[in-house]
C-alpha cells in the first residue's frame, strides 16, 4: 500500500474496510498523481473531485444512490497505478476509475478497467486510448496528443517559424505530441529538420539536444514533462543557442520558471487546454475551489476536468436509474453532455430537468464536453508567452 498524505490520506481513511459495493452507494475511484511528475496537479485534482461528490450528494444523490470517492496515488508511474487500480477494482469494488494523468498510466490501467467492465475517465492524450476502447467505457476530458500537435503547428505557423525540430520523451504522450505536430506541419507543406526521442530518468540530455541544434532550427517543439524539460533547457541555455520553444503546459509551468529563472525561460511558448471560463459551471466551481485550496482554478485545468468527470458521471447515473450497471451508466454520458438538450451548469439543475423528463446538455467547467464517437472531448487551447517570469495569454486556438 502506498503512503498517503493530506487529502489523499483522508479519502483513504474513509475507504478503509470497504470490501464490496454498497447497494445505496456508487463507489468511484480517484486515481490521481499525488506524487511523481504530475504532483503539481494531482492533489487539487482530487480536491475538485471531492467538491463534485459533495455537490451530488447535497442534491440528493443519483436515483436513490449516494456517491462515494475512494482515492489512490498513481505516483505518475504505470506500475504503481496498476497496483492501485487492482486494489480499487478487486477490494473496493469501484464502478469507475477517474482522473488518470499521463498516457502511460492510463494505458496501463485500461486493460484492468476493460476486463472489469467499469468506466474509465482520464486526462491523457495518447491517440491509442481512443483506438483500444471497444466497449465505449473510456472517456477523455483532455485533448488528444494529435490535437495538441495540430495546435503546435498552428502556433508555429502564426509565429512565422520555418525550420522546426522536435524532441520527445519516449512514451505514448511525448511521442504523440511531436508525431501530431509533424503530421500537421507536413500537411501544411513544411519540413521538420529533426525528430529526436529521448529516454526518461537521465541526468543529462546534452547529446540528444546537440543532434537537434546541429540542424539549426528556429523553434523546437517538445513532447515532454517538467523534470526532463528542466534539464534540457538548462543545457540549451548553456549552449548559447537562440531558438524558440513550444512546450506543453504541464512542462512549461510556474515550477519550470522557479527552477530555471527568468533569463532561461523568457520567451518560451507554453500551450495547454483551457477551461470553459465563461460558463456558469466554471465560475461556480472556481469559488468553491478557491475556498477549498486557496488557489485559482485557472492554475490547474486538470482540476476542472476531474470535477466534470464526477458531475457528468453522476448525471448519467441518475438518468440510467437505480442499480444501473457501469455499462448502462456509460451509455448515458453523451445523452447528458452533448447537444441538443437544455444547457445546465450544475448537478442539481441537470437532475431537476431529468426528473421532469427533459433532455439536458451539461456544459462543463473544463470544456463544452461534446464527446465524439471515441469518447473524446474537444477543449480549446490557450497559448501563453513567458515574460519576466509570468505567463501572459496571447492567443486561443480552437480546432474542429
């Protein structure tokens, strides 16, 4: 068993001794990165889930059932996530696992949730996640890596870059980002000068970086995480090279600036999906989230996603009815989240309309949540320039 701290410890304590699904409860597992590369996000992803669970239960639950959250730390490691998922499935008897961060983690957990016929909701980008879901039980609240790559290509073109190169962490997410960029860039008639894939857990990436710099790129597009990005940028700065950078937001974040300083990070373009900040669901959640965490929801897009997981799942469970199976609940997720029903922005609003026999369209805090045939959502992308150690939003990219 992993060691738990903070909110995770509380949630685990609440779940101690649970051996089977209670008839009056719908048990869900929160499998989030409290430690590891995803640690800057994981704790508050869990807090957002807890806010959603309270909202559902305060509104009377779902078709006679309350909602209960049992939390585990994925450690941002596939092996640890598999052990945690096995506990959630085999011991706690959860009917859904929510919140997996990093494609390697999600891909490792999917065979377990698939075999157990339970729902899986994630914030991971690898295209393979869509391809291997044959039961329509997997729901992605993050953009795919392919879509990230398309956004990177749009940004590079808008900024006038002509000679891009790529560097990618050797896993499904890292390669997916840069592969998506290469595909989109070449579709525009461009050429990528170098495509270097590097291995994790290295103390130096100087040789890989030199392979890229030898091609004289004007911009390097990354598929990376915070620890490796920190090392690569430090070595890049020491080299004296002057190219631009386009980096995913989970790597180019305030922790990166703190680690490297303003001189190294100034001018970096950081790209991440952005929440549905004009929606009432976002505004309401942001108030509760700030009260619970002391932070602003805009600092953690994944927290908005995990909150939406809880609300969309609960609305689907209410529509599916008492004692519905995970498959029956999953079958209703598009019905409560996609057009053309009446727009709702909270669980209580949606539940009331469902009880009145009306169709609903839950507009999430993280995105519009219009799931396609693969269970993928379609959030927009925010483009940020790091200037004087601060992140200035300079553009928004919307893709069909």
